[in-house]
C-alpha cells in the first residue's frame, strides 16, 4: 500500500476517533468532513451535476438531503422564536456529510483496523483504572471519583480515555463489532475480544452489556441458520462472560438492579431548565406514561423513566413538527434514546421518514450488526447526533455493502 494512503487512512481514523475522548472538541469533525469531501471530490462533483439535471446517482444521499432540506424549512418557519441567527441551525444538516465520511472509509479496511487498535488501547486504560481504583486518569473530570469499595460495579465504572463510562461502554461494543468484520491473526482476535469484554464489565453499562448479549445471540443465529458455519471457538470469549454472570445469579441481579435501588422520584422539570419551559409548553397536560405502560416504571434506569416520559409528552403535544428541527433538550439533558430524540425534535412523520431511509438497507449481510446497534439506540442517544463516531460507523456498515469478514489488505 502506498505510504501516502497509509497516512491518509491513519488521519481519517484519528479524526473519527479523537472527538470521543475527553477534552477533545467536536469541531475536529469539520476537518474530517473537509478531508472526506476532498477524497470524494469526483463523486460529489458527479452527484451535484446530476442533481441539477434532476437525476440521482445515490438515492440514500438524496433522501438524507431531502431530510436536511425539510429541517431547514422547519427552522425557517420557527423564525419568530429565534434568539440569534444561530437558531437557523439543525443537527440534521450534518446527516449528508456523515454519509460522505462513511462512504470514504467503507472501502478503506485499514481505517477500521486503526479504530480497533484505538479502542483496544483505551480498553487497556479501562483495566488499569479499575485496578488502581479510580474512575479515570483525568482527575479534573466532573464525575471523577476514587473507589471506596468494589462491591457494586455501578460505583466502580471507569471511563478509559472518555469523558464518562457510558461513552466508553458503547465504544467497546463497536470495537467488538469491528473485530468481527476485519480479519486479524487468530491469537490477536482472541486476545482483543477477551480484553474488550473484560473492559465492558469494568465500564458496566447495563444497556451496553444487554446489547452485547443480543449481538452474540444474533451471531449464533446467523452462524447456525444463515451461514451454516457454527464455530464454538469464535464464541468462547462470550461464553466466558456469560459464565461470569451466571455462576452467582443473586449477585448478578444485585449488580443489574443496583441492590434493588429505588426508582428516583426526581422529575425533570423547572430546576433542569432554569425556566418555566415545560409549564409554558403544557407538557404536564399530556396524559401519558411510557415507562409505566411498558411495565418498566419500577426499574431504576438512571433517570430514563422521567426523561423518556418528558420527551414523549412533548412529542405527542407537537407530533407534526416536534421542536421544528432543533434538537430538543431539557436543559443539558438529551433523550437517552435515539428515536425519542428524533420524535421530540422533528415529529412523527420525519421519524418515519428517517426509519424508511435506514431500515430499507438492512439485509442478511448486515442485520446482525445493524439490529444490535438499533436495539442499543433504544437505551442511549447513540445515533442521529448529526455526525459522531457512532453515526459514521453505523452509516458505513449499513449503507455500503460489507461482508461479515473482510479479507486482508
């Protein structure tokens, strides 16, 4: 491989990954977008020329551009509520650019390898932090703490090089997924997988661990019934993790219920917004309780009970256009659910349109990966940020055909 291509691939991987780390600003993605547009200049040129001729050479990109255009119309219609010219912005404008970035890396297998190495390196930091009894080596992080005991995994969650444990736990899932689409030496694959699973326990994202379980279950189904190539050795690391949580069921239950911790009675409201926004919007007038109706109202989900209900109530009240294309937040709190976030921000029709754009691309080649991530997105605001590490990887695996195992360069 030419040296300049190796350097380009490394820079691409670095620009994708760095904003996931603590203290690294998100404007790095501007550099990534610029580089991706440069590397795809001929495609962008051809696409634009055809667009002026009312022809589309890439339907998915066209759909994303339509979504972004509608978001622009939404924002313009909300002109009377603008506080500054910045209010013209919608995070949906970044969806087409994320697609271009994903297109850039989809046929550069080396980029995926670099990202795997970055995640593995961070997993080493996770293990080191846990053994040293600190949540992070960055002592000035807001949620930094030193462990008083190791009884409850919830209180010993570590951050790696990330700003929090949630982001780190999700990166580990993406590491496991990428590990299974890029061929590495068997010993290296096995060692990396074990390390990533151990780190997943130490970050202890409950939703992330459930997503890992679902991912491996789908993999087993795929190997047995679709590929008809079941290999027990490939599942050995996961079986170790499963055994770890199965030996003592009562201990495991206590870990996942946080010793039967009661659901927080705190309701997201005026103290979170600093104003009477919720009251002005009449959210409390909407009779709806999502978590109660789902039968999970008595489970402690780190405030998601109140968060989801608040966002869904707003979405129901403004079901047609949501927050008119502006990301709906309660103070600094997002929905912790990708679909509820889009529902509250854009309304039900745009949510269905976005679902159409993504779900139409699920096939027997990518369903194991994509369904796992889409399920994870029910418990985290994981995708549809605009542009993010998680969006880029999902776009690349969903919109561009990927074999389950890539050949070596």
